[in-house]
C-alpha cells in the first residue's frame, strides 16, 4: 500500500509539472452579453499582457492569472472578469461589461453611469440608447436620482419611452419622451412608484383615445392626480 500511494503521488506531481509547462496555444474570450458593447475581442486581447508580453505562447507556469484578472478589471468598462486555463492549453476569459442606464451631461463632462452609479467613459465603439441626464450639480444629486433611473431601466415601457431627464434649480425633474412633443413634470423624488403607476395609467387612456399629442405637459407630481396641460 505505501508503494502504491507513493506511485500515485509521483504520477500526480509528474502530471502537474507537465501541465504547468504547457504552452498557451490560444485565447478564448467570452462576453456575458450576446453583444460586445464597449469592448471587443481585440480590446480584451490587448489587456491580456503580462510583463509587456502577450500570454499566448507562454507556459502556464509563468502566467499569473490573478494579476491578469486585476489588469482586466482596471478597464472602466469591465464589471467582472474570470480567467482560467483549460487542459488543451487555452486561456479562457469570461467578461461581464458594465451596462449603462443613463448618460450624464455636465458643463464640461459627459459620461455614462451603470445601475450602481459607477461612472463609465464615453466610448468610440458603442453608443448606448439611454436617457440623457442634465442639471445635476454634484455626485450626491446623482445618487439621489439613481433610484428613479433604475426604475426606468427595469421597466420595459419606460426604458424605451424616456429620452431625457433634467433637474431644475428647485430639485424637481422634467422628462422628455419618445412618443410625442410633450414633457412630464415628475416633481421631486418622492413617491416614485406611485408616480410611475399614475403616468402609465394616464398613458393607457391617452393612447387609447389618441389625445396624447394634444398635451404640452403631463404633471404627475401632485398626490393622487395627473394634470394634463394642453
């Protein structure tokens, strides 16, 4: 029995050594989303560089997977990254990109934010179809608005309908929409769920009787009522 165990240990060490000396033959990059969005396979390939050398044609033993993951995660478009080796000498990578829910416009900056409020740079590769937000003075007002932005992003109808949101000096919000040349006076950021329900109920009636285009403003900031201004 001790001899048998010794043989197993020897075979394990021998096999492990041979595996670590295997050369990386190819890189397999997979994105969580079907569309690459901000990143392309070519961009991720360029991120997979260790000590100024591409990992392809290097031995597994000299590649620091943890360090490579950290390098990939430094890219502002990457939310999560997982790197791994396969037996056949492939370096696999699974990439989850940040999904923008709004584009923020300030006096001198323009950037996206994701559902957690993380700022994402504008990209030359991809332009996200998300609401344009203006009038924010600081990061605290952005965090306050994040609740509403996530509600809009998660709603199939509002996600397509709302095109822009503007914060007024009195801290109330105006929205423009895709379905017509009118604005929605949302008011402040209280009773968000109730206001969304009122808006969708009003839409249901106004679209049904084709009166929606007669309005200039739809005011939903008052409790238990919707005021349409023609």
